[in-house]
């Protein structure tokens, strides 16, 4: 199996540090809002990777945190008159439900910053003791970047280049531009935790380094996250962890690409933030999964209206094929199964898995026979398990989508059945003008008719 290791900017053979055990950590959400499609892409990507590694027989230990200490969250809680922990609890419950609705499995560990404070303090104390961090005297602690010679290894940049990309905060009392906060004192009566440096809050980067150490150990096999986290977040995690633990933090760094919405970067100012819960009101969760997994996880991907509508159409097509294969006798056929493993072994290429399935379904639709049906049916359990799609009963899924569109089109199935039977009668009476008229009227309403030798069925025009 090969994975693209961002640390070395190339695909590498995947060999876990400790025989069959895989330790994986993915930076989770900061709880200052609910999950949007960008979060969904990351969650679904690493859910797929987690499930595939397990399918390959690895003993996977997967941790993904919730950052439940954050300036915005503290401010929001203050405005609502509740404690930040209370607000975080509420949000996490909602977000967990969102993941469940998206078919994202719970990681083995879900650490939270508020529950890891003693370990974070211990981590910082260790860095100070070893001379890699310093106190400013006003209750802040900074990491001394110049003390770590490997800084910039992940983002492949030199320290001087990095200085330009760091925002200088005037209030900071640090020795060097690149130094980053491990602990910041809380101003006035602001929310914070007691520490040897007074009441304050941990910096974002130290939280991840500590949670990894606490839940998985000093070294892990896979560290994941979105591409936007490479610098400074992951660079800082590497620096802190190496200096504290005297070993590399992670062997493989995997980053999912970012998403755009209708061609634009997703941002609050553009008002194009799409919350997963809102998208789920319009689309089945498998539509979102298919839309995301149709692209390789490292690519930039558009998840706007067109992409979701296309994924729905494709999923509908696949489910129709799955319904059709159930009429055939199925025997084991490893053709597509082998391709599935080949593709997934090549840096989790779900995009190729789906493309191959398309080709197979297209072959089946041209020659509906047992052999072609068997090729699809044999691979189905693997796709269901790892990609989390096709887990519903085909007839139920088809029914649900049809109902959704009938509502939009403002027509119901009884009216359609009646029209079909009128057309049937017209045909029997050789009144082809009336029969065609009925067909055209349905077509105008968005309904297509399909005639076979024995019967006429209907479907939604928009889905073809
Ligand atoms: Zn992190």
C-alpha cells in the first residue's frame, strides 16, 4: 500500500512503526460553529482511510479531537450567558449527530482540550525545562522556534520565508516573530484555567501535540488534517513534539484538499458557508459521501449545487443498477474486488473506485446478465464498508428520491399512474394522438415514461 506523504512530497510504501498497529490522529473541529462542508470533507476522508486500514487487517487506533477552548467560543458563550464548556457540550452533541447522519464512524478517541489541561501544562513545563520555551513574565509562554532546527520541514520552507507569512500581533511579548504561544494569560476575569503561569488558556498547537501524546503516545503513524493546517499548525506540532519527546511526531502526514462552493472559496463574508445539517435537508447523506469521494482526497473540490445535484443523479443511477442486479443469480467474481484493492492501495483512490464502478455498471446496462451482475455484487460489500455508500435498500432509496422530486414538481404518483392507464386505453383504442398528448403533458411536468413489451413505468426527467 502506498500513501502520499506530505512530509517528503511523494508517495511512499506504507509501513507502520510497530508491526500491525496503526496510530492515527486527525485535527478535529474547533467548536466555534457547527460542521460545514469543509469539515465534512475531512471527516469523510479520514473515515474512509480509517475503515480501509481496518479492512486491510491493521489494528487501528484513531484519535480526533474537539478544540473546545477558543476565543470565539468564549465570546459566544459570554453573549449567551452560559459557560464555554456548556456551549461546547451542546455543540459537540449536535456535531456528533451530524457525523452519525453522514455515516462517519466515531473515532476510538475523541479528546477534548478542557479534559486534557493537566497534561498540556505538563507538556509546556517540559519544554521550558529543556530550554525550548520561555515565559514572558506576564503569564504567557512561547515556543522558541529558532531552537528547533527542523522548523519548516513539512511546509518545505525556510525560516526566513516563514517570517513574512506570520502575522505580527503587537500585544505579543515574544522574542522572535515566529515564536508561537503555548499558553496565553486570560485578561481580567476572562475564562481560563489555573497554571504555574497564572490563569490562562493553552495555545491551539500545543493542544494537539499533548492529545496525541496522551492518547496515542510519542510517535504516531499517520497525522492528518486539511491542507490549510500544514502551516503553521502542523509545523508547530512537529516542533513541540520533537523537542519534548526526542522523536519524530508522525511517520506519514496526509492532508485532504480544500473545497470551494460554486467555484468560490467558502467564507463567512461571501455567505456561502454550507452547514452539513442544512445540506442534509435537501440531500441524502450518501449523496454528500459520493460527491466527496468521487474526487481524490488530496484534490481541491467544488461542492456547490451542481456537484451535489450530479452526485444525486449518479447515486440514483447506481441504485437503479443495484435494483436490477438483484434479478440475477449471483456468483463470486473478483474482477472489481481486485481493482478496488488496487485503487485503495494507491493512496486511497476512491475516485478511481467509483470510476471503475461506473464502467462496470455501464457494461451491465448494455448486457444485463449474471456475469456482469456478479462483478458488481461481489464488490458491493467492500464499497459499502469503506466508502459508506449503497448501504440502503435500492427500492427504498429510489422511492425516496422519486418522492422528493414529485414534491418539487408538484405531482403525485397516483396522478401519474392514472395518466399512464388513460394512455394505455387510448393506445388500445388506437387513439395515438391522445396517447402522445398524455405522454407529452407528463414530460412537460418533468415525468418521463418508459415503455417495455409488458408495461409502462415512469421516472423523473431531471435524474437522467
Ligand atoms: Zn492539530
